C-alpha cells in the first residue's frame, strides 16, 4: 500500500480539524498547529530525499554514519533550546545520546537482530535519539526543579555531614521515576490500547502482521532502553554539576517550561 501526493494533501483536512477546534475553544494555538504541520512535512520530505541518496547501492555506509552523527549533534542542540535552565546541558546531553545510541546499536547489529545497512541504521538511530531526547530534556528540567524546590532539605542533609552524592540520591531517584514513567506506561499499553507507528506502518505497507509485531516489540524495547540510559547519564552527570567540589549546592534558576 502506498500514499500518493493527493492522499497526502487530503490528510491536511485533519490538520484543519485540529486548528478549527483550537479556534473554537479560543486556545490560540492555530498558528502553532499549522506551523508544526508545515515544518514536520518539510523536514520529513527533506529527510526522505536524503534517504533516497543514502539507500542507493553505490552509496557508502559512512554517509549514513555521518548522518547519525549529525542527528546526535542536532539533538544535543535541541535539548539546550528546550531546557535552557539546565547548566551546560549540551555536552551532557550529547554524552547521554552517544552512550544510548552506541549501546542500542551494538545489541541490534552485534547480535544480528537487524542487518547493518543504511536502511536499518538511519531509522533505528533516529528512533533512539528522538525518544531519548524527550526523556533527557524531561530529566534535566525535573532535576533543576527538584533541586530548587528541595534546596533546604538537601542543604540540611549536607549540614548533617552527608556527602553530596548521598544527599542528592533520594531526589535523583524521584527525577528518574518521573522521567521514565511515561515511557513505561506507553510500553505497558502498547497493543491493547493503541497500535504504535512502526507496526501500523508495516501493516499498511503490506507486511505480515506477525513480522510487524516482532519488529514493534524490538522497537519498544529499544526505546525503553534508550530512555533509561539517557536519563541515567543525565541525572548522574547533572547531580555532580549541581554541587561544588566541597559539597555545597549551587544556586540555580528554575528551568523554563
């Protein structure tokens, strides 16, 4: 099954429905909805054009790896835009994304879950980085908010002689729970409550349903591992930056929403 340009144009009716409901309720989100749809369409068409070049048999796989590197850099920059209140988030987010991507791809390609090629490398890396970015930004924001709100409690622990790592541990746990809970709930609801995108796309494309299910299972586990890895790296790295070498809590401005 394929979708032609006319079908894609007709799907804009759905965007109009969303904008119309925003207008009806007076939400003031009409421009944001239209802009988001236009931007997504342009970006996806651009990526589609690049993938056409990358998937050519004569194209070296190194170009795909270069594209993955570009995605990592762009994701780290985007994390800074979404969480400007998190100190020095770019190198920390980049480290988290690289660790999650390297670990996930090593399992998938090293154990032969998927064959290594441009057709698998770029989409899988995009899934890892995209989902990890959302969890990482959430973890960074929550860390700043938690350490700002609970500053008195943390300083009381420090005053009692606890080292910074021990004083921060209960709050880091809370941040990790908050950051991972959405992905855990999504994983639990997959299949019964909703059919995820990868599985739906494969079925619409004519793939065998069982094969589509198996691919989706791998993707869900992949996303869960990526979110867990990146939030852990972000929380541990940021918790160290929120304390001075002599175990004092630095003063922070609350991260912007």
